[in-house]
C-alpha cells in the first residue's frame, strides 16, 4: 500500500517529478565530468565521455518514470491525448461518426427510458419483491361472463387486513383531476391517492420532510395530506418550512403534514402527487366514494405465494362483496414490485418491438461508424507503418484504435443523453390512453446514464471491431508495406461487409414499419358499424349530485330534455357505457326452443341506451325499427339485437322480429353488427335496451351531433350542463378521437417503427454514399485510365454503382429470413398482414435497392466527369 501511495503521489506530481529527474541526471553527469577532469581528461572531452557512458537521456528518464509512476496509465493517457488531437484535426469525420452513433444511442436510450418506466423499474419502497397485486376473477357461468375485481369497499378491506395473519393488506383509491392550491397560489389539477391508515408503514417509504400518514390521521377538517417530492419541488419551490402549511384540496381545507421521498403511489401508469386518508374520500371527492378500493398485499417473510392465494381467496369469499359468492372465484396475487398496472400487459408487445428495432438501429449506426473507421484506418497505413518501424506492437496499435473508437462513442453517448432527454417524454406522451389517462413516470436518472454508458462501450467495440481485427491479425511486415495491395483490399472487404450489414438491418426495420403501416391502413378501412365523424361525447359524472343512485334515470332524463331543445344540438342520445371505451356489461339470455349447448351460449353483451341512439350514431337497422321514445317507459319491455344475435338464435334478422326472449323481452329491431371496443372485434351477440331498464348508475355518456359545428356545440352544451347542476363533472371528447384511440397500440408501435426506420435509412444512405465516395477517390487513376481508353460515362456509372448494389443484394438475401422471423414475432400486433407477406417484403426490398442506387449516384456521377488528361498529368 505504501508503494501504491508513493506511485500515486508521483503520478499526480508528474511535472514536478520530471523536473527532479532531470535535475538528478544533470547532477550525475556533472559529477562524472568532474571525475574525468580530475583523472586528467580534457574538460570538453570529459563532458562528451560522461554523456556517452550515461546512455540515452530519454530512455533513462522513461525508466525512472516507470519506477515511480504508473507506466500503463501514462501510456493510455498518451493514446487518449493523441486520439483527441486526431479528432480535432478531422472535424468532419468526427462530426459524422459522432452523429451516426448518437442517433442510434439516443434512440436506444429514449426507448429504454420509457421501457424502464413501464416494464422494469421497481417501486421506491422497502423490499418491493414481497409486494403483490390483488386480483379476483369471478366467472358467472361461461368464460364470456368473467368479471375482474381489484378491490372491495373500505370496511371489507379493513376486515381482510385484520383477518390476514400471513400478509399485510392495504387499500387505496386513485382520483384524477383533483384541484390543489397552496395559500396565495394558483390552483392546479393533480392526481390524488386516498390511502388506508397503515399504507405508508406497510410500504416502508421514507419522508423527505415532516411525517407520513398513520392510523391517527382520520380528518375530516382540515384534512391531513402528504405530498410527493416532485410536487414539493415544482409547485412549492422546495420550501423547507412546508410542514403544517394550510392548502386547499377541491376547495376543502387541508394541511400538509409531510413530503414522501421518491414515491408516487402504487399505480404505475397514474402516479399521484397528493396522499390523503381513505376516510376523507367523501369530504374531498364524493364521486370517488362510489369506486372500489384497490387492494395491495405485502407477504410476510416465509409466506408462499400459492398458499397465500388460497388463504386470501377463502377470506375474500367470506368477507368480500356479496357477488363474490355468486360465481366461480379465482384469486391471484401477482407481482407488484413495479407497481400495479392494467396498461403494462398491453404495452409489453409494442415496447418489446421498440427495443428489438432500436437494437437493429444501433447495429446500423455501429456499422456506419465502423465503415468510417475502416476507411480512416486504410488512410493511416503510413502512420501505422512508421509506428511498427520504431517498435510498436500490434497490441499497442489495437489499443490506440480502441481508444479512438471509445472516445467517439463517449462523445456520442453525451449527445445521446441530450437526445434521450428530449425524446423520451415525447415517446411517453405517445403511449395510447385507455378509458383512464396513462402517465408513467419517465425519469432521467443513473439507470439511464449507466445504460447509455454500457451501450456506448459496446458500440465502440462494434464500430472499431473490423479495424481492430485487421490490426491484430496482420503481419507487422504487411503494415510496414503500407502501400501494398493487400492492405487496401482488406479494408475494402471490411467496408463491403459493413454496408451489407447496414442494408440487411435496414430491411428488418423497413419490413416492420411497412407491416405496421399496412396494419393501420387495414384497420382504418374496417367499417365500425357507426359514423364517428363530428360526434361529440360528453361523459357526465353525477356521483356528487345524487344522494340515491336509483334517482339516476329520472335525473338524466331531465338533463337529456334540457340539452335536446338547444339550437346548437342537432341530434342527441344517451348510453351507459360508450362505444370504443373498453367497458362492457354482460347478461344471460333465455330463448324459447333454443337450449344452450354450453354456458357461453347464454351470455350476451348489454347496452342501455336512450332515445334516438341508432339514428344519432347512424347505425343501420336491417329489420324492424330502433328504440322509440314511447318505448323507453312503456309497459312492454323491448330490445334491439345485433345481426349476429339474430343469426345465432333465430337464423336470420327477419325471423327475430317479434320474438320473446327472457320470457317478456320483445325484439323490435335488428341493427347491423358494429365494433364496440376495438376494430379487431368479432361480431358480438348484443342487446340494446332502454336506459330506464338499467341498474342505477350515476355516470352517463351523452352523444351529440352538432347542428352547426363541434366548437359551437361544446361551447353551448358544457355551460348548459353546468347550469343544470354545478355539481356535475364533465369530460368532453369526440367519437373520432375514441376511434383513433381504439387503434392506439397499433399507432404507437407504428410510430416507433417508422421513426427508427427513417433514422436507419438515413444512416444507411450516408454509409453507402461515404463508402462509394471513398472508393471513387481510391480508384480515381484507374477510372481516368478507363475513360482515356474509350470507356463512356455510362460505363463508369455502371462500374461504380454496380458494386454497392451487389453488396446491398447480399445483405438483403441474408436479411429476408430474419424479416420473416420478425413478422412472425410481431404477428399479434398485425391485422390483415400475413407473417410472410410478399407485398410488404418485396416493397421493402425494392425501396432499399432504390435508396442504395440513389446514395451511390452522386459520387458515381462525379466519377463519370473525371478529366483523364488533368488526372493523369497530376501523377
């Protein structure tokens, strides 16, 4: 250790050590000279003899430096300084190489940042691996009747908590669009979590300031709240005296008792900024009180997951809601270490596709930079020959090349982090929304920096791999013969291999982008069975306005009558669960003379709708008529069924009219089949019933066809709903937006594939251009001789362009089987596109060939305009 410290001190004081070594050498030479003079040697000859006997001053200085410092580190620093000088002297080469790598690394870092937030990052809680998400599947007969449950009401959550001796049970509600205002500040909409008393203690999160909620925080006024560290820094400027400050939540008095450290709730796609006691739900946000409390579980040490599921299922059956005892119950405790998420499963495939494609893009970027490094290596043969002549070995030359490639990659990594910082939020904002907003917490943290650093080192090895391989496998004598044909031929083969790799990888990206583009085109041509154009959707939440849910039919009927009489409203209707929302209501059906062959035959979809539903949505009635206003409250229960329902139970739509189902429900019409959730849906057996026959529900969706324009209708309808009852919460969208959202996953995957493909094509085009331009400069004399001997410009163009086209074809031939494998892998995301779709693959191949020809055309044209006389005279 003493020797290491001594060497480290000497290394840090290199300049002073060098001065001391030189002073010691001078003293030694002077001492020897004085000895020679004392022996009778002439003073001038004595100085020369002392220097001759001492030997090389430089070698002695280096030996003394090696004895005191770290020679390997010194040598590495020399290589780094030399690499910096080379890059500074070649700004064009440096800029192009860094840009190529930074585009690949930046895209990889951006996709990783989003994938990390969605798929990989664990919660900032104690022992996240023991957290479990609670999910119950209740099956009432057939599989089509399955109902997924994620929680219970607060009393049942408490009962489960008290009864479970193998785990800690906590509950929470997440509520969007909660108004938050600090004293003297403007209000803003945030997301809040109402949490059970031991929520924070079970999770084991820490506080940044103050304390966290516990069993003593029951409220109701002022409501004790805990805020997130993000909200504390952004809205409250990181004020250290924030504890016990009064604020308002939904215009209700509240007080901040603490700031939670690095934690934003258990729901991964909807991070919260304010945490309140579960008991304060009705005080702060009455409409949330009607929603179930979601449940999370932390298993005790040693508790097996399978056994815990069995025990929890028994408890839920006994203590849970009444419907738990009405069907077949299956309870699962899934991994919640990354937070609870309903969106994660449907986002896994698009993000996996994105990560696979970004890996291919990174290969293209590395091949592009590798081509530049190989060309640069060929141009530096004289330099390497001199290095070998003065004693440099192959390992030293390889290290020099690696240092240069690593320096380029580190510069690219720095640029990539800047690109990822800007691109990752944009990519995250493109994540498709379902019925609830999705906002995963994308962070710029050490994980992203570490990922980018590791990828940059790998990129350096890949980009400089062929140059390193050529140096390590070459004979020193061949390096000395820098002008030999073999030296030139090796880099040319290497650049051809890199061009083939770029084109092959680009084909994979182009095929994926084309397949996703065709999928979107096919989906856009699907007839949804209704007309989404210019229809406006108003979702009205009356939880805060209705004390008794049974009042909801009459309440919404009055609201409907109010809006229907407005001049800005052309047509209006109502539906409990709107189209293209992902929601679903099911029920059983009994058809006289048609006994079910299995349980699934008994289950149908139910839609509870208002007057003029089919007319407003422009759904085609194929037999009978739609639901009329007088039938909404008539004594005879009536229904409209889908074509699939009529064909399945009665053989044809005409035979279904007038038939009774469920004893007293008369079919008065048959409507054409439509897409109710996504455009991939198969025709569904469905019943459309008057909303007055529905179970009480305090949320209603109003669909409006404007009389003049959408903007005028919204500006008129929203205030009218507010005047009808200020307690109503309104969410406005358009049916066209919902139709676009139904293709959200496909659009998300297509956007990723198209963006990465565009980058790859640009890099491949640049790679082909630079390779052909380098080859033309290398063959300038040869081409001049050809022109002088009578070759035409067309012959020169063909000679120059045919080479890269042949190389591209080799890459394409190798990549076609990989493209087929890729298409099979992403087949779940495709619609109307076969795994081996000839049109998609052939179109991609032709596109790549055309791009290759276009990239090679400019340097080939320059080659065809060479003046043989001037070129040969210059030799």
